[in-house]
C-alpha cells in the first residue's frame, strides 16, 4: 500500500466533501497494520470566506499566551520569512505552526516570537 498516495487521495476527498457541507475536514494520524487502517477526522464549520486556520489559531493561541493578533504575522528566522498560521495544542516544545515562502508548514518554538508575545 502506498500510504502517501492514500493520504493525498483522502485529503482530496475531504476537500470535496467539506466544500459540499461547509466544512474543513482533516485526517489526523493514520495508523495501520496488516489487516486494518485507523484514523480520526477533525472538522470545522466555515461560513463563506472564513479561514479555518485563523479560526483555530484564535481559539487555541491563548493557551500559549499568544495574542490572536499574531495570526498571519510574518517573522524572520535565519534570513527567511515565515508566516504564523497556527498552534499545535499537543506540542509543548514546538507549538507554533509557521509557513515559509515555499509553502511548507513547519513547527517552531515560542522563542521565535517578538519579546512581548512570549
């Protein structure tokens, strides 16, 4: 089984279904063995034009003492620009989710935030 392709196909199907019902759907960790596959699905209801990442960021950022206004802020790390797009509530060491100019999501520590936001 090509699990990477499975994930891609599943994500495409979730976009199709989510668009139909006004949801953003996401498969979480996929686990499998020789005879079965298991994963959970998370969804968030969206109104027209809403950004699911921003809604989730604003909901969860206060758990880390981060202002909701930090969503979308561009920061510089080692001469590269990254946009703050989320927090991972289960991650203590690298709770920030940032996206580089290459479009790749990365994890980061709170230490990359401006001093007043730490």
